[in-house]
C-alpha cells in the first residue's frame, strides 16, 4: 500500500523500535507501516468506523477525542507523537501542540497549507472557499475549523518553545523547496522537539 506523502516522510524518519502515538490515526495506514518497521504503535481516533477498521487489522487503537483525551497520557510516554492532517480540526491547536510535545519526546505534525496559491486564487477571483486536492470538500462539509498556513505554524511553534528539527513541503506528490513554500506547498510536515 502506498502512503500519502506526509505519512511516507513520517514513516521514513521514525527510528525503528520506537514507541509512537498516532493521534487522529484514520484508517491506520501509518500505524501499519510503523508496525512493520518494528515500532510499538498506539492510536487514538474519533471516527468509530476508522477505529473498527484499525482494530480489525490488529492495531491498538482507542476511540477518543484528542482535544480532551490526550490529557490521560503520561508525560514523555512515547518517543514520537504524530498528528497528521488533524491540527486544523483541533478546537485549540495551540494546546494540542503543547500536548503533543508533552506526551512525545518528538512530534510530527502535518497539515494542509491554506496559503497555497490555488486557495488564494479561489478566494480572490472566485470569492468562494476553495475545493482543492488538499481541501477536497466544501466549506460546510469540512472538519477544518482553523485555516493554518506554514508561516502561522512556524510562529506557533516558536511561541510554544518548540524547535523545528526538520520540515518538508509538498504540492500533490511532489516535494517543494522551502523557499516560497508558504504559497507553493499544498501541505507541510514538521518534526518538532522541545
């Protein structure tokens, strides 16, 4: 099975044998890849159907709301905490980032970049919220409640005292260089530490 580019980057940079918490693990694709690499992977997912799919594949996933339930996890209980394509759905992304860096020694965060040129063009020229590859549903269907950009996230990380260890940017499947990524990348992946 082919992983989304953000998940592939994360899987490639998690040390084998690590303890990983995948927050908002969806269908468990990343968890399967990490399990196959010898990691001890746990997941938390809000969607009951996704939880069932994960459990049926032998994955250790609990149904829960990351906005509330991360408080139940111990400090530094994991080598890595992963939040892929979920930050923009959190009620308080600033608090979510604190929790990620509390439960994990390191954290991976990926999100759609709302400053991508297609998003800007749809707003500017069409006057409507965009539907793009990175944001594939209409505004009234989306779970996105915070429209984060790469620059916004860098500022949040700095304000929270997080160090950006590495970062990656993509337009579809293609990598994008850091220079100009805020307007050219559809989504971003950051590895953080504190």
